[in-house]
């Protein structure tokens, strides 16, 4: 059997109607997992779940609306997943927000709090809702989609970077707490990926050239190129990996850009 096989697993992925979350759901379904598609929009979730069911068989995917800002929505998402599939074996905290671009001196308290709430607190909520059943079973994998923004200083996306750095610490802390009972917790830190969230950085060819100039591969990443790391972490292939941040960035963080 493939090291990456996910047959028998149930993966709950937030923000999976499009972008990196959708690619992750598709890749996990391809490896045999049942998947839960979630975002703020029912229609978009239904469409993605239908696509996955058409490709991988009816009953592979369900869709459940949930805004990560709402603890009640997240509890409903967890409850609906358990009602449909009986358990959650792989949790991917993928959805995030960045409502502010600009200098740290200009951010409002509301914008700062929104970023911390959606990108850190919501992940903490979801993990505390899902982890107990994993700990009881003695296995499970939790992955937070962080960002290389959490590894570098920035004059434009500073608060987002703070939240993404905190996600790496959330993974380290819970890895220490859960590791003795068989549950692994990791982050993936993508570089620039061709999704709606980063559209301003790649849609215009000049911007794209500037955005990728400092990477060694000199190109933008595609959502499925992040999904592979998520499958690795959720499957047997990642069984000895915990508390880590896997950087998938085309070499952007290791290059001086020369
Ligand atoms: N793209 C990049 O270059 C890049 C780089 C580094 C890290 N990341 C990280 O990768 C993750 C995924 O981003 P992406 O680039 O794939 O973005 P995307 O293509 O814009 O997709 C975002 C997904 O999250 C959902 N979403 C947004 N706000 C939500 C909320 N409040 N509650 C629930 N769902 C919500 C969206 O659906 P609705 O709008 O319908 O809710 C959509 O399904 C994020 O954590 C992001 O920080 C992205």
C-alpha cells in the first residue's frame, strides 16, 4: 500500500471551496479519504463537493458552511462531519483572513483583532474541538496552513505575518501536548500560490515577475503543489513528522534573490 494512502480517513478542511483548501481536498480524496468541504458560501461548497463526488465516487465529499470567525459554526462543522462520517482523522486548518495591507503604524485595532481571531484563535478552537477524539483513538493528524509571511518581516502584511508565525507555535505547543498520545500537529508555510487570496501579486505579469524574482524556481506555485505536503502530513508518509513547519515556496525564503 502507498505510504500516502488515506483510505479509511476522514479529512475536515476549512476554506476548501477553492484555492489551496480545494486542492488539498481533491488530493486527499484521490488517496481514498472522505472529505468535508467548508467555507462561508453554501453554493461554492456544494459545487466543489459535487465535483469531488463526480471524480472519486458518490459519498466521498460533503459540504458544510462555516465561518471560521464563529465558534458555533465550527462546532456545527465538527458535529456535521461526525454525523456524516463518524470521526475526523485529519484536520486541516486552512481558511484565513488578511483584511489589511499597509504599514503596521496604520492598522486599526479591529483589523488587527480580526487577523488574530481568524488566523490563530479559530485554529485553536477547531483543534480543541477535534483533538479529544483523536487523543482517545491514539492517532490523528492536524495541519495548519501558515505562510512564509510568518518567517519574514514585512512592511505590508505585518499583522498577517504575526498570525502566521503564531500558527507555527500553536503547532509546536500542541505537538508537545498531544505527541505522547499519538496525535501529530504541523504547519505548512506556502510561498506565493496562484489563488484568489494572492491575486494582486500575480494577475498582472509585471507584478508576478516582481513577486517571484526572489525565489529560486522563479515562478508562482500552484495549489496542488501545496496539497502534496498536506497529504504527506496526514498519511503514513508523515508518521514521524510533528511540530514542524514545512516550507513550500519555490525557494523564496532561502534565496537572496541574486
Ligand atoms: N495564496 C498564497 O499565495 C498563500 C501563501 C501563503 C499562505 N497562504 C494561506 O493559504 C490558505 C488558503 O488560502 P488560499 O490562497 O487558498 O485562498 P483562497 O483561494 O482565497 O481560498 C480561501 C478559502 O477560504 C474560504 N474562506 C475565506 N474566509 C473564510 C472565513 N472567514 N471562514 C471560512 N472560510 C473562509 C474561502 O471561501 P469563502 O470566501 O466562500 O468563505 C475559500 O474557500 C490561507 O491560510 C492563506 O493564508 C496562501
